[in-house]
């Protein structure tokens, strides 16, 4: 694989194409982290860059008895059809705001999967 002076693959092979795609993706991830106040997309898009932190620290909503609260999947939403329950969790990110993590419980296996991350409050 040939690289230009910036380390970008210059060929036309599948390997070159994938290397360029990875270069662009890596650049944007690093740029977004370093320039959080200069992004031009919504805060929910930026929230996903904190995925590990959100997954480790988000707290599920609980009822008065301390039981996790859940909703039934919406019947006309194709992406929710595989879930038996939908849980809403929240995480307060310092210098960012409140982030909502939606988790779905798979029918049958009861495995819980991340469904959606949304920034719901801005600083």
C-alpha cells in the first residue's frame, strides 16, 4: 500500500479504500473529542462519543418501590419489534448535560441491548 506525505493510502484497491475510510473516521473522532464546542451536529450525536462512560454510569428509572420501570415496545415501530421491554436510563455528564440511554430487552433471551442515546439537556 502506497501512502502520501500525510499517511493516506493513494491506491485504488479495496485495502486502500478501507484505509482511507478508517483515516477519515479516526480523524473525525479525534477532532470531535478535541473540539467539543465547535461541532455542527446535534448534542445527541456527540453524546455517543461518551458511550463507555454512559453504559458504566447510567441509572435506570425506578418506581416508588425501587423496581426498574419499563415500557412496552411501540407496536408500529419496526426497530422495537424484537424487544419485550424498553428501559430508560439517565446519566448526568459533567460539562455536557443529561443523557438518556434507552435499552431494549430481547424477546426470549432477555438480553439487554443499547437502543438509543439522546442528549436531553444542554448546558
